[in-house]
C-alpha cells in the first residue's frame, strides 16, 4: 500500500481471517472521544517501514472495525521478522499495540463487519492468481532459452522428447491459468459472487506455478541453483505465495465444503 511518500500496511493475519471471528486477538474499546486498541499483528508486509497502518480489531461484542493509525502514535511499535529466505526484499514484521488511543474520526466509517475483511482478502487472492503466472512464465521462458542453447552430445537439450513434453506442459498450464483469471475478472466486473472461484484460482495457479518452477529448475540441472539464472529465486518466493492469503489446504477445504455442503474445518 504505497501512495506518494507514504507506505502503509494492512493489519490482518491469515489466522485472523478464518471462519471463526473469535480468532482475532486485537481489541478496541471506546473511552470518551477516543478508541483504545490493544493486541499484536504478525507477518505484516511493510510493518517495519510503514507510515500508516490499517488495523482490524474486535470489541467486547465481537463487532469488527477498521482503524487508521499513524506511525508515531503513542503505544504503537513494530519489529522486523529476520532471517527470511523467501521474498527477502519485502520488509515483514510484527505490529504491537499497547493502549493505543486514537480519535474517533480515525475509524473506517463504512466497514461492514467481516464482509469488508473478506472482500479485501478475495481481491488479494485474485491478484495472486495472476501474479504467480508471471513467475511461472518467466521460469518457463528461462528454461526454454537454456535447453535450446545448451549443447550436449552434439545436439541441443531441446531436441529431446522429455524436454519438449515439459515445455509443452508448462505452456499449457500457464495459458489455462491466464484464461481462467481473465474470465473471472470479467465476471467480477459484472458484480458476480466469485468467492469460490477465487479459491479455485488461488489454489490451482499457485500449485501449478510451483510445479512449473520446479520443472524449470530441474531442466537447468545444477545451473538452476545459481542466482543469476533466477529460477531458484522464483521457486523460493512461490513457496511463500502458496502460503499467504490462504494456504492450499485452506482453499481445498473451502472448495470441499462448496461441493459437499459439509464444513471440514
């Protein structure tokens, strides 16, 4: 969340975005003309560098609201999560709120409970469904260029049947995924309910992108482990994308419930 010289972060963790509202631990209460917030948020992108924080919290009645908090507000602090080996360029951290008092005009006035939270999550999941295909496409094209130029036993690797099969499978899955994202976007423009479709997209495209990156790495052999060939960077980053905004397992259970009508979580 970047605007001009302001960097913001969105205070919501995946565990807090589950089906049980009580899983959110950050709370707020009214005190005169202010709201007072307490709690912590973990694994928040941009938390250590943000100027503005959007924080979701519950009151005693389990009513959900969003709040706008400036970086220098008394009682608010952040910390870095160190030693990440994935998405290393992204500063991720924890937000700690200790009796943070803010004016009442800092509330998000049009918040509609959990519906607002899930709306944000669904938009993020949809964006991820596109983004992972960008990584998949890059690893596919790197592998394609490599096997066409790599000569072994007086012929290019690309002349082997198994190599061509892998390239074709990469191309096929990428284009199927892109087509699905495009159709979902058009349905979204028509205000159709895409909650289940987005779970399908997020789960499938992340899974397929990882498979493509792993096959691409394999096609480069040991050279696929070198930073300058980029594939291993995409592969490690995709492991994170598979996890955030709903793991593969969570989306599997969402889709399973949709099919059977039985909630298994």
